[in-house]
C-alpha cells in the first residue's frame, strides 16, 4: 500500500493550483470590457440605478476586497449571487451539471471506442496501407476545430438525413441520450485523434517488448498476445494523456454546448461572459478547475493500480 501514499499528500498540492486559478479568473473576468450593472439595466439606465446595482453586488468595492469576499464565500461553500439570474451561483450551477457531466462521459466513452480499434489496426499493420491511412486521418483530424466538426455533423445527420435532433437536451432519459449523440460524437472525433496516435505508438512498442516476445515463444497466438499483453501495457500512457487533455475536453464541451444549445455549464459560462455576470463566470471556472484536478488525481490512482512499477 506504500505505492498509494501520494493519495494523502497530493490533495494538499492542489490547493495552490486552485488558488492561482481563482486569482487569474478573478482578474481576467474583470478585464472584460463593459459594466455588469449597465449591461443588466440596459442603455436607458440612470446613474442612480447603476450605482444601486453595483452597491448591491459589491461591485463598488476595491478589487482586493471583492476578491476577499470571493474567497470567503468559497470557504463557506458559496459562490455569491448571480447578477443575471438573481439566484445563488452554486444552485444555478447545480442545475447545469447533469448535461455537462453526461456530455463529458459520453465523449470519453466514444473517444475510447474509436481510438482503441483504430490504434490496434494501425499497430498490427505498422508501415502498411491501413497504418498510413489511420495516421493521415488522425493528423487531419487534429486540425479540425470541434465547432466545425459539430456543424458538419449537424448538416449531415440533422438537416440532410433528418435522423438526429439539431439542438436541445430533452426531458426523458431516451430523449437525452438521442440529443447527446451529435455533441458527444463531435468531441469524441476531436479527442480520439490524439488518443489514437498515442495508443498506436504505445502498442507498437509493446509488440516489440520482451513480454510479448516471451508469450510468442510459449506458442501463444498473436491475437491473444495482442489483447492480453500488448493492449493492457499500452493503456497507462493513454490514461495519462486522457487526464492531461481533460482541460481541453472541458473546453471543447463549452464550444459544443453552444453549437448544439445543450443547457450545460459551458453554455452557462458563455452567456455569463457576454452578460458580464462575474460571479457565475468565477463559479463555473472554479468548478471546471476542480473537475480537472480531480480527474488528474483519479488518473494517477488508476495508473498506479494498473502498473505496479509506477511510483508517484
């Protein structure tokens, strides 16, 4: 169990990271041009009304004092009150967690479902036509932004074929699953290109390892060697790569939720930025940061569990 000692110390190392993210988010959101009070009240707002709104939400206080109250709210398990929605930010975020979480999980599952077979085909045909085709396809895939992929999928499956809904989330479980197909596929097609390249390289290296050679010498069929020895040994670097890209994955959901009008935290963040809703932007950013840190932590635990040689 000494291999898991990092479980006790690693959370303490995350605190400075989250603190730094809170500072950067707090500063950047206030560099956005525009006044939240004026944006809320409209162009015909009087100076008195604007001053009242600013005083109500503490926007008339010095920056350092606003940040102090922000940290105080975080310590108390609160994130302030939304200027636009007039409710607690934490309660507002809680209503948007489900669509985003479902989208992220579905995207990861689809990414793995695409990347593993593609990488396996490429690795078992190294240097031949299937390998070259998959490498070219993954290289081109990296260059396509998620929003463009989403628009193309929308045009094909929704507008041309009429098979899938264009936007929304649905109310029943079945409707939600159907509405998640295109958004999750959009993110998965972008992420799987990176995973495929990494997994292919790891599989090729594992195919040439001493473990695979010894298994072949014992008369084990090549198919069994590949799936019993090569694939498990190739998953460790892929797990780490997936954890590293979780921030990119969350960022991708922000764009995709806006494209497909999925009522998740990404869409909430975009709307909060345009409306200068400081508290919501800070709250969503902290939730995203916390989720990224947590996923990387879980990835470390899984890595140690899968490969006993790893020490963290």
